[in-house]
């Protein structure tokens, strides 16, 4: 299994709320999707190839959109908490733009929205 890029911990680091999901994907082993909430910032990581390369990842998007379809970790109830964490973040704005573009935007707009969402989840 590959390593997931997460913020470094220091002695002065303050614990931030974290929720982890195991999600069925195309690989034999499930991917891990991690949500970290700090003030008005939300970081979202996934161990799938796209997530590890800091690109758009359908596993993270599905959970943020409220889907538990591929969650195999038994904590689907935590999806509601993740959705409350979205409120007021740049991830919320980028997700809304992505969902709008995915629902009928042109290819260029959709590509730009995917990139913006990927950046927001990793910053």
C-alpha cells in the first residue's frame, strides 16, 4: 500500500478532528479516504492513484456528496459529519462548482472544476 501525504506532526501540533473511511475501488484492497478538519479548512486524502497524485478523486467526491455506496469500513454514519465539515470551506465552493459542471457543463469547464476541487482538497 502506498503512503498518503498528510500534514507533518510536530510537538506543538494541535490535534484536529479526523475521519477515515475504507472505500471499495478498482484495486483488490480498499482505498483509505481521510478527512481532516481544522477551523475553516478541510483536507481530504485518498490512497487511490489519483488521490496520491493530488488529482481529482471520485472516492472523496462521492463521500462529500453523501454517498455511502462503496464505503466498506462500517462507519457510513460519519458521512453526515463530513458534510457539516464542508460548510464555509473552499472545498465546499469547489465541490459545488464541480457538481454543476458535471451536471451539464462543457468539457473545458468540467476539467477546470476538477482541478480546482483537487487543489482545494489538498491545500
